[in-house]
């Protein structure tokens, strides 16, 4: 890893949260994945599922096990909260046109209202 990349990772807000450097009320946490509440919720339930390991975006994923980790944890969390009864939405914004604003892979788990399609 280059020095530039090391400093980027050490400043990454989601790395700092996932490593416990910034105290947050974790919805779920283990050594490889965490679930937190979005700071600016767009629905009654708006959670973020992120790998502890720094991966910039979905486009950078090389290990397919990451999908089991992230999506599996999202669905498990949704079921555990009873969100599967009425439904939920999972979103992974990717890159500039995908609307990604934090460059650390994360899945949005949204629920508690009707969502429209197509997305904006
Ligand atoms: P993106 O736009 O990259 O798909 O999603 C980033 C999300 O992270 C946004 O919904 C934003 O509200 C949320 N977010 C940004 N900074 C923080 C933070 O420091 N803590 C939490 N919990 N959420 C954050
Ligand atoms: Zn990071």
C-alpha cells in the first residue's frame, strides 16, 4: 500500500466508524462487517451495512464473498427487525453517476415507507 493510500484509509470516515475509533451505536458489529444508522435518514429505517475492510466501491470488489457478507448481513438484519413483512429496499450507490458520496463500500437498507421506481 502506498503512503497516499494509507493516509486516505486512515482518514476514511467509515473506516474510523467500523474500527470503533468514532463511537456510534452499532446495530450489528463483528470483525468483518458493521451495521450503523445513516446520519441523514431518508426513510423511517435507514441503515448502512459496510465491510470493516476498506473497499472504495462495488466496482472495486474482487472477492465475491464480500457480497455474501454485505447482502447476507443486510437481509439478516431486515428479517431480525421484521422488515420483511412489508418490504425493504437495498441500494449500493457506485461511483460518481451512481450517486456515491462516501468512498467506502456500503449498502443502504431502507424500509418503513413506499419507495418509487424509477429512482431519481
Ligand atoms: P452514498 O451517498 O455514498 O451512497 O451514501 C453515504 C451515506 O452515508 C449518506 O446516506 C450519508 O447520510 C451517510 N453518512 C455520511 N457520513 C456519515 C457519518 O459520519 N455517519 C453516518 N452514520 N452516516 C454518514
Ligand atoms: Zn474506509
